[in-house]
């Protein structure tokens, strides 16, 4: 049963980055859905050109209502790739709720030739959903890596856009009583 998370609060958001275009910590922002059922993380410069990789880590502390636990039941990944034949962009995400050792990995590739937006969704079944809360530190931690095997003109990005074409990561939440 999905419930609106009326009192979910983000108490901070930290980002750090490495890679070809990441001379400084990666730049990102977040949007919490009006009904608190989803968190969107929007990257402003998670981009790889030519060949190489970039990585961004996130750390989002969450305040949950007393006596409640939180799970992620779906994650959406959106970006853009401009690839010639035989060029490959790979998205690799590792995220966890709560204590270490409670993580999920997601990895998908986009192959050329293409010049278009890409989108992946990961639906997490109830038996596989990782939950946090009920007295345990509620945090969303993760590592997002985007790599590219290409030539000088190849490009892959996971970043911000506008409206329905918003790019980035979207975590869909499930809240239930302990």
C-alpha cells in the first residue's frame, strides 16, 4: 500500500564527483514530489564526451514519520546519448537506504548509432524492496557512474531538462507502518 508521505523531510543533500568533466563536486539538485511520493535528483553536469567516465555520489538524509518505514519500489533513469555505430554508453547505479550492505545495483547500456534521449525504469518487487526506518537511520546513499566507449564526437549525459522530459534519477517511495 502506497501512502502519501505527508511529513517526509529532506534534511540535507550532499554530492561529490570525479571523472573527465568533474573537476569539482558534481552539481545536482532535487525535487520532492508535492505528495512526497517521489524524489527526483537532477544532475547539471554528469556528462562524458569522447571516451571515459564520470561518477557522482549522493547522500540524502530523510526524516520519516514516527513508527514508519520507507522503501523504494521504482527508480527511473533518464539521459541523452549521441553515439556512432559501435559506441556504447553505460549507466551504473548503486544505491542504498539505511545501513551499509542494504544496496541495489542497476546497470544498463545504450548502443549506437543513435542521437536521442534514453530512459530506463527499474521496478522493484515487494519481496526485493529494501526498507529503512522504524528506528534505523533513514538515508538514501548512492553512486552514479556514466561511462562512454567512443570517439571524439560521442556524448552521453544524465542531467536536467524541463517539463516531462526531465532527466536524472527519480526514486519512487513506499511508506508503511512498522
